[in-house]
């Protein structure tokens, strides 16, 4: 679609909200250029605005900060908007979150699809969601924001609105200039590019001074890179093997589940397929009728003896009146007795499961089984990963602490071998004293003072010896100082390692504390102990689930029992049982009562003739034969020929349903851990784990060997580098070159962007601003009752002229007057852009703080503007709605 001549000209005709936030099944016709939509606060006006925005421009992404209007009750999320366009006439834009991944679809008047999301974007061009938010929506929050701006910021904001319809272009230009200045200034000191240029010049000078023959050095550097690659390869290999080992450990933890699933799957595959493909409910129903009829036949045969006259009692009279109900109640006896047996069996199973739970809960020291005690699969994986390093970390920390103690002992020993510096000072002066003593000795000997000369000479000799000894000690002290420094360096490195181990231990302790609190683990136990507990905790979980299942089943059966008891309450007067009998006693009494009454009835029947009695017996036998034939026809599908085999068939079918449900449950829990298309053995998993442990250890040894070689190469490189500057300078030069290129490119982008935006703003200022200010003055005068007659641009700032030629800065205007100026500016810009885009302006309570006079002026302006520009006003203001009623503008109430 092309809009080359007129751009976009679109009119909204109807809003159909299916479900959107609090709105549901709402259809709003747009019957006028000025449409009012009325509703109290909280009724959904803002929701309706966001509905319009969403249908035209799409649902916001999950990362968006916009409000989520997804209906809480679920169901369809979206709706339709009917619009009129110049190119296609009336079309319907439809968008639902659950359909087409939230994309729009466009229909014509005959509901034929004519376009998708791309077509809609072309239909709305040049209107975008950003232009819609900035130009064609006016909300109360915008007026609040502009009144928080200071004079200078307000000037920039209003000028930006006037020139481009949005303040973003002015903000973008200022942002570009700021970033440009942060990167480079011709005479700057702090900008980043200036500093890098200066640093580059300095390093280049140093490199020129230090460049020499680097062949041997480069060879060692290549050897260093090769060893580093080998170390990285071993680390990656070791990491991959550890990942596989973690998977194997998880499989071993859940081995019991896998073994149970494998056996259950094999057992189900060997079962008769027809047990799964047929519903046995009809067989069960017919078999119940057959059992009852068979018992009825037996009763008739047992009553063949002639029964003499019997008295007609009230009990017999009651039986005759309710014979059919009594027989139906008695027909349920078998089901009741089976249910009673099931209740006893289920109660016993429940007690056994509770005993298992209590024992497991006691063994695992779980205080409350109602709380969480079994971590999810992700947390189990984390426990496994931490447990693999728990012992290793403790061993490494212990070994490092031992080395630290040894190095500390060496350091203390070297500390003790140090001499005070004062002794070295004395040693430095002794040779001079010895020379002077020798001179005095010679002088005394010449003057024949032999004893004194010998004494002074002896002292001089001693001084020479002491001086020699101290000089040797000084050399030794240099060696000790060097060793002391080396030991100190090793102590510092070991201390750093110990601190690192302690930090990792703290992380592990935090992890353990969180899981211990969440799942009732004992914090004193190791993570391996926790992993060993998982199968028992899984058993506890299963037993608890089983207790819950049994409880639900017992409750269901008890309700059925109560229902059966309630069905025979109508004849409790004739049953000789206690006031609160159990159901078996109740049905036994019912059977005795029916048997007694049937005997009386048969006796009465025989009075009328035995042929009638035989006819009834034949009817029962015929019904029994029909039922038996139906059963035989059905059980042949299951390779059965005897009706007596049906209870076994029904029982097996029930067991299979339980097994199929268990197999499905196990399969779903095992699919993330095992490839169920493969066959595993516990021994094979353990062997694979052993091989992986060996592989990890081999990779660790290879890595350590390469690291030792690398240390030697690095030591050689250190010696070859002499002053250690040239390779580092090369690297620094390369880094700075990359940074200079990056910063220069970024600076150029900001510079070009700033110049382009300035050119655009200059063009708009020359071409559009005069017309815009003229139109704004017209609207502003109308809103303010002609208290302000002109708006001028002086030295790049807006100045307001009053009716008596007094001038006002923006900061001198009242809050309400600022609002009126902003609204005038927005309206003027929209009107001037009609050659390119005509789209309804949506106003959401833009006049709540106005007095009645200002509201009236605003209403008159909106009425005037609506002659050229469609406007939709959503308001909770009663006064504004009254204006609409007085001037016959349509009002829709939410």
C-alpha cells in the first residue's frame, strides 16, 4: 500500500473489546468527530486507551514495563477496531494474544482477510507506536510532568514539541553532544580519547627504544601459547567428563525408579492387549445383574415346599407395597459386601503405609512431613555438583594449611637468623679503626713503647677479624633476605588460597543452610549423606502419596456406603437391628426380612396356583440365560468361556489400570535423566563412572604437567625479557590502538548524529515554527479568554505577550496557564500535520484540575479542533460530560 500523496487518513468507527483487563464484551460506537466516553475512576478508561494502542501496535513484550492487562479469568485476550481508510474503505483490525502469536489480521466489510501485521503497519504508515504516544495521546500524567520542569528545561521541552512533535529529538541532540565531549575535546585533559592519544605516543616512544632481536623470545612465547592451549583443552575435557559423571551419579540415585519402570514396562508388554483396548464396565454391570438373577432363581427353587396359610402382618403389608424397592436394595448387597471388604483392606494398607511413613520420618529426622522435604531435580543436581567438590575442597584446604604452617616456620627461622643493622654499621667502621690502630702501633714501636704498641696492635688484629666476620655475615644476610622474601611471597599466595577455600566453604555453607531450612536436612551431615538420603525421602514421598490416595479412596467408599444406608432408611422400622448397626448387619437383616416376606408371598401365590409360581421361575431363568449369553459373547474376546472367570478378569483389569498409571508416572520422572530408548544396567553405570573418574584424574595429571612446563617457560621468558617491558608494550599498544579506533568511530557517530539533528531542527525552525506559533496563539488566546495575545521566539526562547503588551517568561506563568499553553501547542502541531497524517487524538482526563471556566474554554477549543481532527475524550469529570450533553455530542458510559 502507498501513502505517497496524502499519508495516513484514518477514522475509528467502533471499538469491540472481547476481553482486555477489567473490560469484557464491550462495544463502543464512535459516532462523532468529538466522542465522549464517561466512567468513574477505576472503571477502565485507561484500560480502554491501552486497548486501542494494543490493537493498532501489538501486545507489549514480557520485558516491557507497561501494565499487563491479561484477564485474570483466562479466555480470549484482545478484540477488534472498525476503521475507515481512504484506500480500502471500512476495514476491521482484529488482534488476540492466543491467536497468530498475538499478530493482527485485517478484514474487509465481507469479513474476508485482506492483510496481516505487515499489511497493518503499511496501512498505518507513517504512524508508529512512538508517534502515537507522543502526538495522538494526551494524559493527565503529561501535564503533571511538565509542571515539574524548571524554566530552562521547560523551554527546551516546548520548543522540541513545536519543532518535531516530540522532545526526544532535542534530548537526543544534547545526549550526542555530551557523549561527544566525554570522548574528545581539542584542548581537553579528562576526555578519554585525549588520554589514550597521549598514552599511545608515550608507548610508541618506549617501543622504539626497546625493539631488538626477538626471535628466541617469540619462540618461547609460541611455546607458552601452545601450553596454554593444551591446558585449556585438558580443562574442557575434564569439565565434559565431570558433566557426564554428574549425569551418571544422578542416574545411580534414581536407579531404583528406573529398575521398577523397566520391569513394569516389560510386564505390561506381555499382557493381553485387549485388556487395554476394551472398556469392561458393561461386563461388570451385566455380571452384577446376572449374579442377582442367579440368587433369585436359587431362592425360588428353595421355596418349592408348600407353605401353609400365614397371617397377613403389617410387615408383610409393607413388603408388598415396597417389594420392588426392597429387591433393588438387596441386589446391591454383593457390591456393599465387596465394598466393606475393600474398606477393611484399604484401612489395613493405610495403617501399614502410615507405619512406614512414621519409621522413615524418624530415620530421616524429618519433623513435619507436611512441609517440603524432597528437593526438585535442579536442586538435586546442585547437591550432586557440590558434593563432588566437598571432600576435595576440604582435602585441598587441609593440605594448603599444612604448607602454610611449614612456610611460616621457615619464615620465623629466617627471621631469627637476621642481624641488627647496627652491627653492620660497626663492621663498616672497624677496618678504618684497624688501620688507625696499626699506625699508632707502628708509631709507639718506633718510640720504644713496646708493651702499649703490642696491646694496640693486638686490638687492631681483633678488629680486622671482627670486620671480616661481619662482612661475611652481611653477604649471608642478603641471601637470607632474598630467601625470606621468597618465603613471604609463598606465604601470601598460600594465605590467598586459604581465603579462597574459606570463601568457597562459606558459599557451600550458605547453600546447605538454605536447603536444610527448605527441606529439613541435617546441617551437620555432609552432602554425600544428603544424597544417600534421597532414595529414602523418595520412598517417604511415595508412602505419603499412597496414604493420601488410600484416604481419598476410603472417603469415597464411605460416602458410597452412607448412600446405600440412606437408600434403605425407609424400611428401618422392619429391620430387627440396633440403632446404629454396621452395614453388613443391616444388609443381613434386610436379606432375612426379604426372605421371610418372600416365603409368605410365595405361600400366598401357591394358594392361587403353582402354575403362576412356575411362570415366575421360568421368567427368572430366561432372564438369567439372556444375561449369561451376553456375558459369554463378551468374554470370548478375552479368550474366556466360563462366566465364573469374570471376577478374575475384572480384578486384573483394575490392577492393569494402576500399573499403567504408575508406568506413566515413572516414565515422566525418568525422561529428563535417562534415554528411555536405551537399556541400562547398574553395573554398567558404575563401570562408566569408574572410567570417567580415571579419565578425570588423567586429565588432571596432564593439566598439572603442562602447568609445570608453563611455569618453566614463563620463568625463561621473564629472564629473556630483561626489563620486562617490550612484550607488555606491544600488548598495550595493540589495546590502545583498538580503543582509539573504537572511540574515534563512536565520536564520529555522535558528531554526525548531532549535526544531522541540528540541520533538521534548523529546517523545521525556518519552515514550520512561524505557522505553528500563529496557530498556537489562536488556540492559546481562546483558552485564556484573550488574556495573552501573542507568543514570540526571542533568542531561542519562547516569550508570552499579555493583552497589555507585558511579556512573560515561561517560569512566570501559573500551572494552569502552562497546561493551556502545552495543550495549544499540541493541538496546533497535530492540525499542521494533517497533510501527512490524520488519526484520532485520544485524551484521558486532561482537565481534572481545571475550574469551570477553563473547562468551558477547553471544551469550545476541542469542539473547534474536532471539525478538522477526530477526538476521543475519556473522562470521569461530570462537568465536561454536561457540556457534551448540552451540545449534543454522543456520550458512551462504561
